[in-house]
C-alpha cells in the first residue's frame, strides 16, 4: 500500500495504483484540535482558474465535514477574488480591519455548501446591474447563454 494522499488537512489511503481505499481522515495535527464543541473557522486560498477553484471547494467541504463529524462547529470564510491568493496576502494588502469584516461574513459549513449550488462554474462574460434585462447584446461567438437573475427581472420576456 502506498502512503496516503494528504490534501488540505485530511488524507485518503491509497493502494499501489493510487486508487483511494478507505475513508478520508484528518491529519494528526488537525485531529488534535478537533474537539467536541470547538468553533473552527477555515479560510482556504482562492484561485481564479475554474478547475483549481473547484478542487479548493471540494477540499473545504471534505475537511469541513471531517471536523464537523468530530463535533466541531465549523464556519467558512471565503476570500474575495483579487490579487491576494491567501489570507496572509489579503491581510497584508487590505489590513486587519478588512479581514475582520470578512471574518464577520463567515457562514456555517451547511450554508456554505448550499451556496455552492447557486455558483456558476465559469466566470460570466457580462454582468448587469439593472432592474430589467431589456435588450441584451449577445457576445459574438458564444455557444451557450445562461441567465442568472432573480424572479421578476424579465428573463423570459
């Protein structure tokens, strides 16, 4: 058996062909802190590449579930997209007050996972901030058009 793959605070045992066998578990360094009733806040690095962003979301969810299963109360802090990749970069660039504000927006893991169902997989080509859609100019060469807007904004007109 090969050594387990370690990713974002958890590990998954693998066989000699690098296929996952068994269940993921917290690495010992995190397991030490995973105590009943402890509040844990996680803030992973962010990436603008859709494939990497999806892997990071999966890692947050898996590690978060493992911590919740240990009895922790888990909240997720999402970094905004920008030049800062990690929380340390964010604090250096924006300051402690900006991170405190971000910290105050943290949501429980369950709510964060629900929010994932409303995310677009790829970044949008056009973002509008108006009450009704009106005449929409379709970007040339687009093969798939998806409208994401609240009820009553004229999507079907």
